[in-house]
C-alpha cells in the first residue's frame, strides 16, 4: 500500500517505470528471478547486465531493481 495515497499499486513493469519518473530512485535490492518475472526479461539477460557492470549485484545475489529498470527502459 502506498504511504502517500493509501491505495494499492500493481507491481508490473509499466507502473515501476512510471514511478521512476516521479520519485528519487534509491537502491532497491530484489531477487534476480523476481525482477526477471515482473519486468518480462530473462534472468540470463540480467546476469549479463551484471557482468557488464550495468546492474549492481549485492553479496546475497540480489540485484538493484532501479538499475534493471533503467536497462529495460533502454531496450
């Protein structure tokens, strides 16, 4: 639930990308598999972005959702 408008927001790709336009993006660790499923990209694609240094990966293997969203937006 949104703390500002007190409504439920769907966690789909279009909503997440739209949120980037209105908020100050901060690191947001999520599982690679979750990001792939929600954003409609292959997990291997995210792994390649990590390898190339475009997406930050954390010690627990989670990835920064904001970095993934930027890459998806560039496709």
